[in-house]
C-alpha cells in the first residue's frame, strides 16, 4: 500500500526524540528544574537582534517581490553577499554562480548527494556521525561506508579512510566542528585527507568529492582554527546552514558552495540545481534569503555556550568523568562508565540526566551531552552527575 | 563525474523561464510598457495585510521558539487550525494527525509520490499538465503515464483514464482548478473518476491514490464550486500550498492532508513523514507555520484576477480568438491560430506578446496566457492581439 522503506523511516523511533519527549513528560511530573535534559541540539542562544531588525526592514518592501518566487538557486543579492563573505574570510574566488541557496543543511546534503551520485556509488562517513547521513545516502540508492574516527582525539583516521576508498567512492562527508564529538579537524589532518583522496582519484581515474557539513563552523572556543576545506582540496562542496550560527533552525535556510577550484564546477552546480528540482525544492524561503543578505557577517554569539562548556567540563572533570576536549559545536562526548552505553544512559536517566547513547551516532562506549541549555541546568545537574559517578565507583 | 540525469534536469532550458528572461531583456530594450509578458504564474495580487500583521505579532514571541525546530510534521497549533478549517468547510473529520506541513506544493507532491510508490509503479497525469509532475514521478523511479483531458471542455476523460489503469498504477494526479487550462473538474466528473478507480482497485486488489494538487482551490470565479475530492474518494491525498491563495510563493509553505477516510491512513501518514526525511526536508519554515496558524481562514483576494479575466476574455473573444472558458486559476488556454503552437508563439512574440506554447504542458495546439499581471498590461496588449489575428486572417 505504501513504500515500506519510507514507512519504516517515518515510524522508526528516534532515540533522541524519544528522550526529549520523555524529558518533557518527566518535567511536567516532577518539575522542570528537576530534570536535566541534554538530549537535543537546539540552539539555546536566541537569534541575534539583527535578524529581527532585518525582518522588520524587509516588511517595508513590496510583498509581491518580498514573498515571491526567487530563482531556484536563490536571489543574486544573497548569493553575491555569501560569495563575497567566503572570499573575504577564506581567500577564495567564489561568485554568486558558485552559491545555491537551500532549505538548511539537510537539504544541502540531500541535494549534493543526489547531484553527484549514481545508484551503487559509495559515500564514506566518519563515525560517530549524524545518523541522517545514512538516510540520505541510502535514499539515493548508494552505500554508506562507515569509518571510525581516531580513538583518542577523534580526528580523521587517514589509514582507515584510505583502506575503504574504492573506484565506487563518490564522496567523503566530513563534519567539523563535529556533532556529536565537538572535535575540530586540524589543518594537518585535513591536508592528509586531501592527499589520500588525490592519490585515489589518480589511481582510479575517478572524482571523489569532499562534502563538508559545516553548520557549526562559527561555534568554536578559545580561538581554535577551523580550516577551510575548499582551500585544501579542489573537489569540495560545502553544505552550510544558518541554523546554529544565527539560531534559525526552524526557518530552513542555508547554502551549497561548489568550489570554483573544482574542474568543471559548473557541471556539478547544474547537477545540484537538477537535484534540488527532483527532490521537490523550488527555492529557499524568500524572506530569509533577504535576512541572510542583510546578516551575512553578523557575528555568532557563542558566549553562553562557552560559559556552559567551561562549567560542564570543569564539573565533570572534577568528578572523574573522561571526555573528548570540546573545541567546537555545543556537545560534550563523554565516556560511559560501563562498556554498555545504553545501560549507562539508562542509569543516568534514573538520576534525571538525559544523555544520548553513542549508538545513535554509529559507535559504542560514549554518551553525548548537548550543552545548548541554560547555565542553571548545568550547574544544578552536578549533584546528579556526582551521584551517578558514586554509583559506579561504589 | 556527476549524475547525468540531475545535470540534464539542472541545465535543460525551461521554455517558460526563457520566455520570462527574454521579456526582462526586451523590456529593458524597448520599455516595460511595450512588452506584454504573460509567461509566468507569479501572483500579481500582494499578500493580504493579515500576513504582515501576523509576522509583526510573531516577532514579539521569544526567538528561540519562533525560529526553532518544529516537529517534522509541523506544530500542533497550525496542524489543528488547518484540520479544523477543512472540517468546517468540507465536512471532513480531520485532526492534526492527518496534516503534515510542507515547503509548498512541490514538496507536498514529491513527498507524497515517494511515500506511496515503489520503483516501477505508475502515476497517471492528465495533459495538459504542470511539467514538474513528470520530474518527481521519474525521480522516484516510477513511470509517468499521460492521458489527454477531454478535447472540448478539458474535463477528465474517464474512458481514457480507465484504459491506462494497470495493476502497477499507484496514483492519479489531478489538478483542479487547473494549470494551465483554468478548468475546474465538476462533481459529476470527479465522482466518475472515483467510480473508475474503485472498480480498478477491486479488480486488481490494489490501492490507487488520488493525489490532488490544489494550490488554486481558492482562485475561482462566478461562484464556481470546486468539489472536495476527499469527500468523494477515500484514498485521497491533498497537496496544498499557500503560494497562490495568500500570494506567498517564495516562502514555501503548504501541507499534505492524508484523508482520515483512507483505510490505514496512519500508515500512509508515517510513510509521508519518512519520505520527507529521506528527501532532506526537516520541517516547514517555522515563522510561516505561525503565519498560517493565524491566517488559515483569511479570504483569498481574487478581485484583480477576476477583472483581468473579464477584460482578457472579452477582448480576445471580440477579436475572434477561441479559448477554454476559465473557471479558476489565473490562466487562459487559447487555441493557436495555426497547428504549430510554437510557430504561433514565435509570431506572437514579434508583436511583443509572450505566450507559453502548450508543448510545455504535454500537448499541442494551444498557448497559455497567465493573466496574473497588471490590468494595464491586458488593456494595452489588445492592439497587439488584434494585429496578430489580422496577420493570420490576412
């Protein structure tokens, strides 16, 4: 009667969503301040005032153009503004012809994958990874090939990636700053990946795209450098979203940047236009295209996340928890206190701590703590983390 | 290097877009008032004031929730408001669980097709038809089966549809009020279709969905009745968009309504959630979900279109043109003055009349005139239509 694969996708429980729903119910039961919900990646910093200001200004424009269809790839104005910003910040030579506006990172990735892949192609993802990657890859009739990140620092494991590249490898998806780990790939690490891929392209006579999922680019701490991948590897497609940087996750606004250094980039760009069309996208929401044109260089406010990170790391370190030093995004990747991270998360839940087991991200032994919450939630959760630790240490 | 099908889709010229681009260039050359551009289906009536008012009110809400992720299927508030409106107007018993918010009609259709179809299934479309139907059907690895509408009144040709229904038929896409013809299917005609499909479902033991593409539902003239298909046929999926009714085509906001009369409708609904996820949709734009909740019953302003329709019909009839009496939407379907509609459109272009040849909609012998333009454009175009007619009549 219906497509069974789509039915399964639409009805399968999501551990993260279920945990969040549990948290809402539990808060209603025992009080919101008694439940420490670290399950979601929803920005807790409001959109900057500049966004509201931009909307108010735009509302003075004639509604027919303001709310009208834009070209499928976006208005020339916002695409130029983004290209200029990329050039200014990263020394590229993009023009509006390299920018395709999308309904956020999910759209950017789904469109990019469908644009470059044929059925049977392979995409490499680096575990732990955002679980929707597999959905989009498989929806394009391609194979999702998982490679673990390096064990200690969660940087890219170049030897492991090299070992799984085949003539069918169409792309490698990298996500830095990383969800769920909070790591940022170093320039040396990314240069190493670029070298591996160049050699493999040569060997197989193939094109291997680096698809960079970058919604957390602006959310970094202590001045850490997030290398710009298109500067290191020509066949790069950047999938960007303003969901986190401007706290607009519900508005679905982002872009795809097809690097002008890619040979025949205009063919890849045309395929992206085609894939957008085939997937049912018409144009990115027009009002927010206007907002982005006005806000393209509005700085991301990370002060609250930085404070949370500090408080959480100090607190958990003092209690004896081990975690990956977070350089970006708003997640802490914490070693479970027993090998079975699901059992660990279940015990944490008894202390009203809602942590996402690493199984949701394709690996074992960890939990993700989203610290895009109020400072009070973190401060008040410490006794629970202490009790949890004591339960294990006896 | 890239997916060739997507490349073709992204680089193939669109006759409509090309005509529009030509019009812009030509206006710059000889003056905007000298070119009569009837190529596009962009609403020329601005969004009602209630939309701006709703946005202004919503901007007072906390930005974290206003611009935050909503559930994938949309906020409970907007879904309830839409279900209530459907029940009030059409006597259905929908609840929020039957409504899935989308990024407009294109998303609604692409998601619905992918939700119900397996590779190799067939969808029937009624020519002339919106050309993207074929794109979405083929992107789901299904076959697009064209059936001509009835020759004189462009109602559904039931015998022709019956003749092409097979055990692989998964759906029939109907679009009423119709783009490009402007016809509205009568209740008798739609009841006839429902009978045909019920018999065929019985015969083949299959489920055949009626997929109703309804962005023009509110744009009708002289009180014509647009029958509500879910009241006539249980296996109906309504694909709605506010692009035309509230003049918001760029904002990408609409919904899918899975009829509660469909047996196991909750399975179809789940498959729609899954297909939305697989295609890269996360949620419909959140601000405009709020706008729709507030504006769900704002009446559509059709006065300007009605005036244009009157002026255009009277003018062309007086000059001897033949056309299908338009009951809805904002298109006039005019018989070309020679068998080759492309040659006719080319000659019209020499008179600065930009008309879309029917080839773009899967049939021959006609041109589409979009009368969602200024009244002046129509009034001022009459001498050109006259000259064109004289050229043919000699």
